[in-house]
C-alpha cells in the first residue's frame, strides 16, 4: 500500500521529524508513505479530463493521501481522480475558513461567540466603527497568527497599524473577547473517536497557542463535554482534526474553530499517544471498510 503525505515545502522542512514518524510508522504497518511537496504538483483539466503531474512527470497514484497542506482545490482534484484523501475536500473547504465554519455549525445550537463576517476591504471600517473591545481574526489564520484583540480605549495607533498590515487582504471575523481565563481546549479527533484533549493556558496575553508559548496539560472531558464534541463530529466525515474551544470564566466550553491540518507537538509534549500510528491504523481500517 502506497500513501502520499502532502506538505508545502516550508512546512515540510518545519515538520520533518513528524514526517519521518509517519514514514517509519507506515513501514511497520505495511504502508509506503512518500512525501509529496505541494508546490511540485501540477494539476488541472486537459481535453476535459483531470490530470496531475509531479515535478512535470506522470506519477503512479497512491492508495490514499494524507493532505497536510491547506489546499482544498488540490484535495478536490485528487478525489475527482479517484484518490481517497484524508482530510477530505469538504472538511478542508469548511474548516480552513472560520466564517464558513461558524456559519455551518450555527444550526447545531452549540455555544459559540456572536460573530460578524467581513470582506477584506471592510477592515478600515471595522476598526473605525469599534466602540468596545473586539477580537478580529483572518478567516484563514492558523496557530494564533492573524488574531488581534483591539480595544479602542487602550489600543495604540501603532498597534492598529500593525493589525491592519497583518490582516491586509484577508477576509475577517469579528467577535467579543470571551472571559479572562485565557485558556482554550483542543480535542484531538480521528474519525468518530475522541483521542485526547489538551488544555492550553496563555503565559501572557490572551492567546494560549502552544506555538506561542502557552502551557499545556492533558484534560479529562466530562460526559457533557464529550457529547458537545460528538455533536460537532456528527456534522463531518473527519480524518484527523483538532476541535478548539475557548474556556469561559464559568468553565463552559465555547466553540472556537476546527484545525484541519492540526499540529501534534503539544500532544506529544504531554502524552505518549502516537497520533501518527492511530491515524494510519484508522485509514487502513477505513479503506478496508
């Protein structure tokens, strides 16, 4: 069995140890995992048929692909060519856009922040119309990047200018800041199964991302919290994702976002769970089914 694991070049360098883990784990499980650099793929339609080349040459198709590049169009192309992709293109299209995620999940009735959606050209108007503190996010931001707390009473002009620069060209969501605990919870999910939950606490500021210095610890979900997570799981056909919640001052979980290309560093930091092996075993079983 052959698998592609697809990364953009810069991310592949940053995640080389994680990729190595997939390759080594795959070898033990009878899967030949091959790194594919997304920038080296050329794809489209020719004579009304789909095509894909790798480094300008034809390439044998894999039995499945693990897409670790945020590129829904490419994921859909692979699916149209008969290649099973994890995560699938629907997950990639919805979960890599915060506005589409909130819009899609609002029908479930889960707790989430009141959210306004804006196009990129409306950023100046959004900032000038603020009369209280708001969190402004790029719809495609990840890892805590392109997330800003703007309070017109205290935010300085220099910070406003930096916010404008960082969000330039990005569509936006605008929300109130929830609570003062500065904590969030990431729930790792494979298929329909909850694998683990990790609580993140900010050391400074309001962003608790591990990549930005947040403290992490395993967290035991209550029965009610598991039911909340499962309600979200039921709306998708997930491969591997991270479902993120903000922890309100009263301890309630407020839905925040779903990470399609979810990182695992903090999970390995605070547990001995081999998420790569669990994912590959799930995929093998899923393909057999």
